[in-house]
C-alpha cells in the first residue's frame, strides 16, 4: 500500500469524491431522516475559484481513500490573521490504522501555513470524537457547538 498525499483541484476531483462523501454521510450525519445529503457543488466550485478553498487528498494508487477540505478566510475579529476552517475530513475505515490520517493532516497544515494561515479550526462530531488525535497534533479544545434541527422535512 503506497499512499500519496497531495493537494488537488476540488472541482476536478468531484467524481472520485462523491462515493466517499456518501460513506462519510452514512457514518456521521445527524438528522438523516430530515436532512439528506445534497452537496452544493456550485458553491464549493465558486469558493475554489476565488482561491479560498483547499482540497487535500490521500490516494492509494488512483483510488481516493481520504480527504480534507478547508475554507480560507481572514479572521473578522483579528485583522492580522487568516483562518483555515476545516469543512470536512474523512478517511476510509480500511485506512484508519497506521499513519495515513496523520500524514494527510500534517501535510495539509504545512501547506496552509505556507499560504499565510495562522489559525486552523477543526470540528468533530460528538459521537465520533478524536480529541486525543487532535491533541497529538497540537490543537487546543476551544469551543463547544450545539445543534438543533428545527426545519420541516
């Protein structure tokens, strides 16, 4: 197993990405009966075209096995700093043992820093937590985020 970690074009990789996004949704999504997976590809493409999206991947040969997506934006309250907000991170369960996740995220963080990012934010589902992993990577627990579904199906 030879894993390649790299930055890719999100727009060019959508066909490879869709099956993993569906697996990811099945594994972690809340409110599945009310909120169906329907990515706004057009918004991702627009954000990428504005140079404010980074898509980092892990591939086993040609097969996409993991990815992480970051949105890049200035911090509104701190004019001298740029935020990379992690939209999503996923690694195929068959690749979770070993160092693939660490390599993918460390590569991402290194590339983001080269872009001038000074703060990286990552969210995690409370029932799929990976606190010790993030602590290992040097992150601090900063906030809790509460969610309530109030819409109609």
